[in-house]
C-alpha cells in the first residue's frame, strides 16, 4: 500500500516541539490487528495534539475518520488547502511531523497530492474540520516505513474574523464571494506620504510579535503608473500575489529583514485570522516602484519560545 501522499510531501525538516505520542503499556501479539478506533487524540504541553495507542499493532489499510467538522466553507476539488498535521509512528510513538509547533503546510485538494483516502474524506468536510488518518507500513523506494497516525486540521486560506469599518480615505477592498481573494479600488489623488495601516477583518488568533513566524496570503498593487529596470506598469496593476492556485501562501518572520519595512511594521501587533490593508510609500518599500497597496490575510501566527 502506497504511503499517504500528504505525509510524503509534508515531511520536510522542521523545528519540532517536545510533543510526542504516548504508546500505551501493552504487549500485543504479532497477529493483533490495529484499527483507527483504538487511537485516542489528547492534549499536550505544546500547541500540538497527542496520540495514545497500543504500539506494534498490524495496520493493513488506510483509514480515516472525522473527529469534528468545521463551520467554514465546504471544501471543493482542486482548491488550495492549508493543513496543520501531527503524525507519529504507530510502532514506537516517534513524532514524524508536527506543524502545530511551527507553520502549517499548503497543498491542493487533489488525490495525487493528498492521497485518495484523505482526498475523499476532505471532499465532505468544511474548513475547521479535524481528521484522524492512519497509513499502513510502506516499502516505497526500498525503505521500510512504519504505520503512521496523523491528526489533520483544515485551516482557512483567507481571513476569518469580525469586519472593521473601513477608512474612506484609503483604498476600498472588495472580496471574491467564493475564494475571499481581495481586489482594490484606488482613491483619486496622490498617495499618502506615510505608512498607512488599517485592519479590515479582526481575527481572534495569536498576536504578531517581533520574531513571529507568519503564513499569509497577500496581493500588492501599484498606486501610480511607472517603470524601472524590470518594466513598466499602470496604476492599479498587480505587482505580486500569493492567491493564484499555482502559487502558495507566503511564509515570513517579522523583524528578520526578510520583507520590506512596511510589512515588518504594518503587521506587528495584528492577529491571526485578520486582514490588513497597508499603503506603503517607497521609503517603506521599494524605492523604484513608488507607493504600493497591500492586502494581507494573516492565516497563521507561530510565536516560538523566547520571541518578544
């Protein structure tokens, strides 16, 4: 049986927390069959869940069950997915993947990406759902891999929270009714000289601090027409976006110098689930591109131990 594709894609080196699975004290015989119903999900002293089970049971088929459904949009074939995953060996409890104590992973909802079992299950759930998935042992590429249990949480790929009254002096933002992707209408006149930050949707998640790691969806537009060594553009043209299906949510660390000053300062103190409008003058962004307008959906915030 081929290993679940979502696990193969997700197993990239990651700073794991101290969480681990907890094999129950039992000595099963080699002929004892394992079933997903025997695995218990619990809490831990980190952001990740825990798993309790009898080690060494014989898992022969892929299994999945819905732990709870979400209250967001129904998932559809081919759409972007953002997943938090905790996976452990059912042989000895070794943690194999833990994105809860880190940043979630992005996928497409397609059988060749997440595997047929998980694909079929996800087609019938909504954003916010939690699933438990079991993959049997695998001998792909001549390497014997143990059976694995995974907790999978489906996260939103756009801002979800309370709407905040818009500032009429700033660009007006409209959201696609299906995907939540933003578009903007620029006001007439010259752009503001200073950085402008407006929270459009207020999320209820973790707060962005200096040192926080973020997963975001964003689009950036030009305020005025112009040109530089990279080419020319018209007012309102898109500079860059993470929203296209072939792209993926963007990961960054606040205060690391990874992104322009306007994003570093403008996203500070915001919360996961929020949507933020930023008007970024050239002095806070790119000297040759003039003022830019960003709409940033903060999908996830991870504050490692020791962040300010």
